[in-house]
């Protein structure tokens, strides 16, 4: 096969292969090669049309033949012989000997298949790696774009670059990244990124100031292969404006050093002015020790009432003296013993920065700055503070013209001081010259590397194998030519064999006219170990969530689902992919409860979390489950509320048990009440009947007595219905033809219904006889028909259907009435619940009790404006 390099650079050229043999090996090769964009399968050869590989080839649209001569004139690079026959191998080799076609036997094909199978795994891993790399590019603190090297069209830009220049994808890089430019940049790095053969040459590093943003950037350009095979230019630009500003400050200070003259006071004033520019708005001064006091020699921004002399004790100066703070000391005044000092309190000072100035090892004075707000300082500011304090120290040592001639030599001590400062820093630091030799290394670097000072100082940094492997040697060379660099984090093994995770930063340095490089090394080993530990903990938490026996649902502030656990998938029937990113309330909560849930959700986000909040949910199959909800606030890294964690507990069965218990208790109550009322009612009815047996001359009295008897009989009927609800009596159970049972009821009421324009449609199917209490079943049918009749005030149709279904008989009574809402449908079996003005609310409860007593089931389907269907199921046995 062609080399990997050839395959990458010639995307249009494919390997053309022919597979001979349709068995499992042929199928395995088809499965691998058919998805490879760099391979074209010319055809498959086998005498058996039912072979596994033949079936696969046909499904993939790959040509098939029983003899390889069909493809003899094709342009073929490789023939795979997976028949397992030596004779076939010999025949194929003899016939293609002059055509430079490679014939691979079955054993070799199996070996290649295994290699390609592993390659598939590697390609998948690379795909995932590319996804992670893209995510890294999005989060990288740099401006990144990719442009076509022929058309200059931008084909990728990260969010950081888009935030500055807008959506630049599809536009010319020189038009959108610069101002008023219509042609490619004269300084474009494209010609430097590829050689004469069009192959990448490496990384080109350059600095420039954008005319559009007016900021400085350090750019790293490189030609890289894009997924479609073409070479593109990737540019990674880091904002170095602050570094340039620091360079300008350093150059300005160097210029001040060069301009220092014989006037001692003026020189200090210049140095203080530079000090104030580096630090920003503040009071800067240099004070010299005189016996038990300090005398202000020079100052910048000094208040008019600032004292010329002030005591040592009770001020930050005393701390600088006691600590011999040659490195700048920062004091938070509000949280220090000096907050009550009269001078500091009067000026409203919040932060103090000061450093020790000595002459010949003895304390001479203090360089300091006062700030009226809390301040933090960059290492650069502290470094400049130390340099300027050393410069003032040099000024103190210069008292005459002869000492002035020694100024340049003494300023070198400022550099020595910086080395002393570097010795105290927790970061590893070493300085390299043009020859790659180490001129300085601090103790922190020796601790990180595990080397002795003698070993480290003898290193040639350009010829260390580990440096070459990670590209550090080239970075240092670039730094010696004036470029900053940052490399890492990455694993690094020192000469002593110690492996750590490190960040490398390079800073150019010019000393005595010689270019040098300061290399700063940060040890991230412990941080990386902590990251691994956090990953383990995250895996453990994820496992706990996944295996919890309750719903765990995480949503953002809008209620959109961020993650769910396996229990929710199992209980609702939804997969994660179906619901992630969607609103949980819209998916799960019935419409009648949504307003209540959204209100509770909003209150929970405000801190009023809910507990045992009982709200039902719908499963994917629209089955309703009763859920008890708890909530917890989800916060981000800034401790701001970003959503809710919802915990749901299935209490559906518990609710059913509670409902059954309530019905049982209600039945007992009704039974007791019915018996208590029935006795006096019989007496009232009996007395009224006796009175009617007498001769009554007053017609009104006779009418009233008859009303008493009639209403007593009506009340007696209600009581009998109550008794029947409380304990449904099966009465006489016998074999009954359900169709005949229903027809008897219909014959009684059909005419009455017809007068109200209500038509009854009968769809009976032959049914086996079943054992039931015929009278009770007819009472259920009458109740259901009457409910349908009442629901169709303007007329309509009632359809009665009967049919067998497995081990049951089904009776369906469907009407075209007004239908019921979800709220009403949920309560229809509750005793005394009714929507009728004259209703008792016992009819459907009674029906339900009768059907349940027959080991059957009664349920309803209804929607407002769409009618209602009652469904009765009765067992055959």
C-alpha cells in the first residue's frame, strides 16, 4: 500500500482492490475497506452467490462475479485471495505478474485485516481526540483561525477571535483582520510555511501590532493538513500588549539610567517618577534614616501637609527594617497594626508597598508607595520596584564625580539583586546564553529537576534529548532571538530520571550587549495529580447517581434538562437523547399541573426549595405516575444559581393503597349511616300510608301524605344504593349472555332516548356466556347509558360495542357528548363527586364497585369536546 504520507498528501488517489473469496474473511475485509475513504473496492469474486461476503457486497452496491476474469481489464492495485486455496493463489500470481498487481494470500489478508481493525480503533480515538482538541481550541486563551493557503478564505475561527472581529468564517483573512486592505498582506507567512514541494516547513513565529485593535500579538503560524486533505495555515495569536508595555517600561527605565547625571536629588526624583508610572496612582517617596526618625528626601504626589520627618515605630517602615525587606514588602494596612497610625489614617491609606535600601550591607532608607485603595501587584511591578530600589541605593553611593564614573558598574548590582530575587521565587529559573550554556540556575529549579547545581550548570540545553523531543531547544533558540514563548503543560523527565508535569515560559534578556534567555519552569505535578483524583471522585458520583433508586433530574434556570439518571429512563421509557436540552415541565408534567409546577420551580431558584411536592408525571406511553419531588439548588463556580437538582420518588402504588383504604373507610361510614336513616324513614313511610287508609276529606292533606310516601320511597332507593356501594352484593350469580343482558336494558330506554334525539347504535359480536349477577351488570349499563344521555343535551349518538379479547369480554359505551377534562376524569370514581346539579356522586362509584366485585375493570377515555368512552372488562372465568 502507499505510504501514509502519500495517502495524506494525495487525497484523490485511492487504492483499487479486488477481493477473491466470499466467506467470512471476505466479509471481514469488505466490512473494513468499505468505509475507508482512501480505498475503492473494484469487486468481489466467488462461485457461491449465497456466501456471507456476497450478500454484504450486494447490499453495499459492490459488483460481484463468479470469476475474476470479469475484472481483468480493471485498474487494480491489490488482489486479496481469501479462498484459502494455494492453487487459486498460484493462478492469480501467474496472471498478474506483468501488471504490477500485488496478490495477498489469506494469512496475510487476515494479518492486514487485524492491522486495519486496530487502525479503525486508532482512527476513532483520533476522532475523539480531535473533538477534545477542538474544545481545547475554543477554551484556549489565544486568538486562533485557519485559512486556505490558496484563497486566503478563513475556514475556522475560535470564539475568542470572533468576539473581537465578528463572524469571519468564509471571508478573506486580510480583509477582516486588517483595516482597508484589499490584497494579501506583504508580510504573509504562507511562502515560509511550505517548501518548494509543497510540504510543511514548521512553525513561523512573529510579532505584529494590529491596525484594527491597536494591540500587539505574538503569532505562531504553521501549515497543517485539514480533514479534507488540503494544507491550511493555522495561526495562533497571543495578546502580548502587556508584555510590550512592560518592555517599553524597561526600555524607559534603561533610558533613565543612561540619562542619570551628577545631581543626586534629581536622579532620585527621576527614579521615583518612573516608580509612580509603573505602579499607577499613588504617593511615592524615598526616605532616609536619620537617628530614630525618617526624613523624606524626594517624593511624587506628596500631599502638602505630609511631614518632612516621621518616627520609625508604629509605621510599616519598622517592619521593613526588622525583616530587611530587600524584596518588596506589601502590607494590607486595614488588616495590620498600622491602621491606627495618625499619618496613615489621615491620608486614608489602604495598601503599602516598600523595600529596603542599603549601602554596603547597612540599612540606609526606604523606597515606598502609599495607595488609597486595596491593591495587588504583578511580579513585573515588584521586580521593577526591586530594580529601582537598587538604583536609588546606587545613587546613595554616588557622592562625587569620581563615583559617577562607577555608576555603570554599580547598576550591574541591580541585576545581581534580581538574581537574588530569583533565588527566592518558588518557580524554577535558569538563564541560557547563545551557546546553550546555563549561566545561572536557582534552587527551585534544582528542586524541580532533581539535579545538582554542578550537573545543571554543565548542561548544553540544545543537545538534551528530552528538550528536542518536546521542542524546547527550538523555543529557547527563538527566545535568544528576541521572542517570548510558552510551552506546556507536558510531562518532562530530567537527567536524574525524575518525571514531572511542567510549564515552560521564555523571556528574552539582553545583558552587556549579549542576547540571553530566561527560562521559567512551573511544576504542575501536584496539580495534575489533584485533577486525576477529582476525575475519580466525579466517576464515583456519576456511578451513585446512575444507580440511585429514585429520579435524579438536573435542569438549568429555564427548566431545560441538563442530565438525567438511568432510573428516570427506566421508569418513563424516555432515553436521554430524546429529552436532553428540552423543558422538563413540557415533557413530563400534565398541563393541569404546569402552572403550579412552574411557580414552585421559580420559588426554588430564589431559594425557597420544595420538599415532598406531589405532582404526577406522564411516561412516554402516557401512563400517569404519582411522584413526590424534592429540590436542591445547583450553583456554578462563581456560587451563582445556575439551575436545580430534582429528586423524584415514585409513590403511585402508595397512592392506590391509600385510595383503597379511604374507600373502605367511606363504605363503612355509608353502611352505618344508611342503617341509621333507614329505620326512622320506614316509620315515616308507614305512618303516612296508615293515614291514607283513613277517609280524608281535605284534598291538600291527602296530596301531602302521598308526597311523603313517594319521597320516602325515593329516599329508601337512595339508601339501598348507598348500601349497595358500601358492600356490593353479588346476589344471584348465573351464566348470562352479555349481549342479551344489555339488549334488555336498551329496549327499556331506547324509546325515551329517541324522543331526546339520542340514537343508540349496537355493535354486538358473538360472546360466550359468563357467570355474573345479571341485575347488577344491568344496573351498571343503565348508569353508564344515563350518564351518556345527560352529556348530550342537544342529541347525539351512543355506540354500544361488545367483543371478546383473549380471556376477557369487552363492553364499550361511547358517546358524542361534551367530554371531560383531565381534572374531572381523575375524580369520577370518588364517592359524592359530581358535576350535576341534582346528582349524588354515587353512580360511578357504585358501578366501579360492582365491576370490581366481578373481578373486572372499569375505565374511561375522554377529552373536552370529543366525547367519552366507558370500557368494561369482565373475565371469561
